[in-house]
C-alpha cells in the first residue's frame, strides 16, 4: 500500500511534499472538491472519496491582510480514497510532480509528522477495506 502525495515545489511557500487539497467551489461539495483536487494535483482518479475528519480553524484577533479563507472560523476537511488509475500530470503553477510513497517513506514527510492521527486513520481504513474486499472475494 502506498500514499500518493503532490510535490508543491512551485508554490511561493515551498512546502515540499503535501497531501492534495484545495477549496470547495461555489455550489460544490467537499467530496467534489476532493475528487477535483486529487486529480489536478496528482492525476489520480477515484470514485470513492470517504470522509476522514476535519480540523476547525478559529482565528483570534484581526483578520490578516490577504486572508482568503472564511473568517474568523473555517474548516479543513479530509477525505481518503483508493486510487483507481494514475494519469500523467504536467508541472504547473501549483505542483512540480507527484510521488507514491511507502508507509516507511511517508513517515519522513513534514505534513504527515504534523498530522499523524489523520494519516494513521486513513491507513487503518484502507487496511480494513482491503480485508473486507478479500473476505468478499474469498466468499465467492
């Protein structure tokens, strides 16, 4: 099992490897945004995004200049999904490339270190789903 991350080397903040993500478009849903951003940043196709969790963001004090998120409260919503197909992607203004990482490699990535519980829960759900799929296949 591998994790697909996007290399957002072309962003002004140079975050390095990151999970795919972005904003919900007007009239869209978080699940639609997850599918769109996953494809745009990794070339990955899936038809099964599943809600994983969220982080509540509450800013105290004045709204920062150029702050582009809802103020003073917003949420980061996380999904996990099985990748059905990976298409080629081209470098653009957001990402340089994508990479598939083993669980051992992923442990060295800053975002994963800082958000360990989300990553571990996504792995757990993927593992449980694998077991369920194997059980169904064995029963046939």
